[in-house]
C-alpha cells in the first residue's frame, strides 16, 4: 500500500509516496480502506517541522480520515466489515478528561498518521459516521468538528438564545457557526472578505463584521449585543484574545482553540480584564470519542453537511498542503483516495 510520508527531513519537498507492507488486523484491530483525508493547520506545521523537530521519520502525516472497514481481527465487536467509520484524533482519549498520556496518542505526530491507503487501528479508536455524508465530509469531523462541539456544547453548555462570536472562516469556526445555528443561538461572525461574510450568513450567521475595514470589531460586537456575547470561539490566540475579552459579557466564556493571528507585540495578554469580568477561558484540544459520537448523532439528526473547500487527489497531497499554506480557503481542504 502507499502512504504519504515525511522522508529524510521536514518541509513539503520532503513529502513522498512510499510503498509500505500491506497491514493485517490482529486481535482487537480493524483495517480501514481510507477513502478521504481532511487537512488541519497542524498537519502543515508537522510537515514543515514547526510543530516539533523531534518527531520520528519517516512519518505518515495527517490525523483525520474516513473510510470503509475491510477486515477485522479476532474479538472485534464495535464495527464490522463494510461499516463507514472515521478515526478519532487521540486514539487513547475515549471518555472523561484529557491527560498527557491521552494526548500522546494523537495521530499524525508522535503516532503515525492517516494519509495512506490502508489504516490499521484498534477498534476502540474508530467511530461510525453519518450515512448522508460524503467520504470527504465525514473526514472533516474528527478534529475540527469535535473541537467546535467540545467548545460550545460540552464546555460551553450552549443554550437556545445564547450569543456566539466566531472568528474567521477556518474549519473550527465554520463548524461552530453550524452547531450554534442548530442550537438556536444568535451568531456574529468575522472575516476579512465580504464574499466570505455572505457565505457565513448562508450558514446561519445573523450579523457579520469585516475585521479589515472594521479593526475595532470588538466594539461593534458590543453595540450589537449590549454587554457582549455569551461565547467566543477564539482561534486567533494572542493576536485577537484582548479584543475577544472586550467582546465578551461579564461571566461569559471564551473557548481558546488556536493561535492563528499574529500582531506586533502580541506575545502576551494581560489577564486582568478577563478576571475583572469573571470570564471563563477554556483551553480546547479536540475531544474524546464520547464527544465525537454525540456530535455524529446530532449531525445525522439535523442532516448537517460540513463545508468542503477543495478536494485534491492522493497524488497531489503536497499541493493540498500548499493550498492551505496560501490561505484564502473557505472550509476544509480534503484529499480523496478513491
């Protein structure tokens, strides 16, 4: 079978398709024919050596895959041949709180990734995906989908009528818009492009703000929601966190997920404003299998469809990462392995 691996060093030029032995499931294991892989920004960092230079090479990259079970080992009861499944991001985080040991089981870094034709996993590390989703749509769920669900529904306890602020149009932010819309929340979303703001409105955003033409967007948020919003899905990190604190009501919640925004001198954030407003800041690092299964049920009931920006063939996987590096995409970038 073929796998896309970092070989001989880090950097997109070191990615190559390698032939590996065909895997066979042992007791408690399942063999999956990978049909689609979804990219996360973490995958780009791993490939470029910006995530960690201590990762073992050669390394099969990426963490999010969906496919068909084609063989099962002795004792497997969770799935059967022919089932549509996705791999969970942290193979060891099934339920409960996260831990360092669980974090070390994340695919596509310390553990081998999923960008390969056949994927061998423990049966505990897979989840059934909704039947109405395409393979590419299903592959977007494990990281971005679970992260947004964990933030708003699990940690946030989102209620109908709550106000939610989302930043940008990355995968987590778009899932947050869709989940908030499903829950009956009022949604305010930001982007740097008016065209993307229109698409956010189509997904369910009630108000939109262009943060390029309105750099003091947090003040606009406060005018739209006197006192501020109940929830912020914060993907910018130090570059946007001070403004997110300002945009959040007293006693509100900020779900801290990413560090995508950069701003001159914004390496630190004064915690005093958040303390004075009694804001709860949750660090969100994907989620457990229990969260994934709960989210998948909601996606199926609502017949929700994740947003896919572009699908690249397996042989053009490096181009898919370059497309991510260039920015400008709306939704998830996927790789098809049909």
